[in-house]
């Protein structure tokens, strides 16, 4: 794939750089019309993300300020402490389950229960979880014929006692004030859920986790921020979110979708409930440090997205939501364009002729958007991490090439049948990672004793 990209760049840049074109004008078949469709859709998709990232720089402080104001008002009003049920779905998580439970119990918000659903485990997850002795922890050994996170979540939800339900993946950790900081954002009745900010816990493990962490910084966080400010239709991120139990029941509970979070988000939106983003409530997850694990995890996501594509789930007024829902279409068009150009280039190299004429983005536009995108992303990282973000400049240059792995996951997604063979392995968090997470907690801060909130 990387070599094909090099060839494509050379063949599209050669006429601009060297004053000639390698493409003969008398190719037999003209498919310019078809490839123009791919070009236009590619430009639409890229423009959407450029808009989201630019808007993030304008809205980030407003969303943080809103969160701070909610915290201050909550403290002034001495808001009541609602009971919160933390549900942890776990399948073969013996390496991490004790750490995750202990993290929940370290919350400054004490009025909680922790429900651990050990779902179809074949290892010692259940026994490991039972070693945590705390009356707030309830552990279930749940067996079903089918597999799927949604089954475990629904089982836990039906046994929960809380007014609010917090979903935390088995590899997750939360900032110590996560719950107390997130609950004040339920400031009106139509707020059905609040999504915390998801941060990589093992960002520095290797180059793969570093690039995946950047992916979240550059796409997930800006999207959630912008959507929260514009229309409170932030998509749930699968972990680190709190939902009202009554509202969850009213929309039908959890479904056993491959992307249960995305599917639940649109059910909430269509019932006119909204989701807020909590940028000061941090939730940490592990990024897969191996190519195989990464492809397996994300191919499940893409397959789930393809399944959701069969349903008309977004509201007609949710333009950005519709674009996000249609993302597999953009991916298919992008992959088709790569194949069309690659076949033409290979034929020209091997046989000296072009099998067809096709359209492609003018190199001036390609270079211009690439440079704008790069500096926009660098600015985002500096906004998020301060001047320390400059050290990621080299990784940002690799990110566009690295992101082509999504086309591999798209192909693999068509062979995904269920959760059973796509389970993500966890336990790649070392002592250095944990110390860096602790530092980030201190840097992020929350409600200080003087009633102020530190900037993050």
C-alpha cells in the first residue's frame, strides 16, 4: 500500500514538477466521470474534517468554560448525590480487571456501585475480580451462547440500582473526580448522557500507540467538542460515559451491535435526547500496540458501521451526524479511487500504456490541503498539550500515511461475523505508562479546594 501511494504521488506530481505527464492522452476507456464522483466525495470528506478541526480551535475554550461553570454552579447549589452504577463488561480480562475495579473505587464520588459482568470468560477474570473486597462491588459470571458487549451491558443494566449508569471498558481508568465532574452536565431534562474525554493510557508504549493516540486527539476529541457546542449531539465513545437509567430504558436499553455506542447514540437523538461532552472528565483506554490487534479491533468497528448504514438512523437535521453515518461510503469510494489509479499506474509501468483515463485532484490542491491540514493538526496538539505538543510534529507527518490502515480494516470488515473472533487483548500498560497517567491527572486537575478549575 505504501509503495502504491509513492507511485500515485509521483505520477500526479510529475507533470507539475517536471513539465510532462506520464499519462498518455489516448487511453482506450474514459472513466473520468466515475472517478470525478470519487474525487468530489473525497473533497467533501476532507472538508468536513478540516471544518471540525478548525471549529475545534474556536470552540474548545467555550466547551471547557461551560463544563467549569456547571461545576461551580453544582458546588454552590450543593447538588444531591445521585446513586451511580458503574458497569464493567469483561471477557477474558484477568490481566487488567483488578486495576480497573480499584480505579473505580478510588473515585472521590463515593455513592456508587461497581457491577462487573464477566461474560463468557474462559480465563480467571471472575476469580481475579472476586479478590477485590468491597461491599460496593458486585460480580457476575454471565454465560450466553452469543457473544457481544451489548449483552453484557444489558445484563448489568437490568441489575443496577443507580439513577445513572456509567459504562467503563475493562481496560479503562478514570480521573479521580470523573463522576463528580461529569454529573453537573446533566443540567436539563433532555440531556440523556454525558461523554467524558477519552485519552490513551499507553500513548508512549510504541509508535503504533503514539499514532493511535494522535488519531483520537485529532479526530475524536474535536468532533465531540464541536458537536457538543453546536447541538449537544455528541456521539458516545463506548467507554467513559454516563447515561440516565430511565432514559436508557425508554429507548430500549443496550442492543448487541458491534458498535453499541454509535447505535445507542442515534436512538437517543431520534427521541430528542442530547449528549454533552465533558472535557474535564478524563477516561483512559489502552490502544492496541500491535498491527494485528489494531486491524482486528477496528475491522469490528467498520463492520458495525456498515451494519448501521443499513438503517436510516440519523435525524435529517443532523448534517454532521449524517456525514459521520455515511463514513463507510467515503471509505469505499476512497479505496476504489486508490485501486483505479494503482491499476492504471502498474499497467503503464509494465506495458507502457494506460487502460483508461481517470480524474484526480490537481496537485496544487493536494499540496495546499495537506499543508493546511498539517499545521491545523499541529495547532490542535499544541492547544491540547501546550508547547510540549511541538514534539509530536514528526508523528503528525506520519499520521496521513499511517491512517491508510483504515482501508485494510474496510476489506477485513466484510469477513467479520461477530464479537467472538474480534476481542481486543488488553494488559499492555507498564509502570511508565501508569506514572504518565498520574502526571496527566495532576495536570488536568479539577475542582480545587478554592472552587476554581485548573485549565486543561
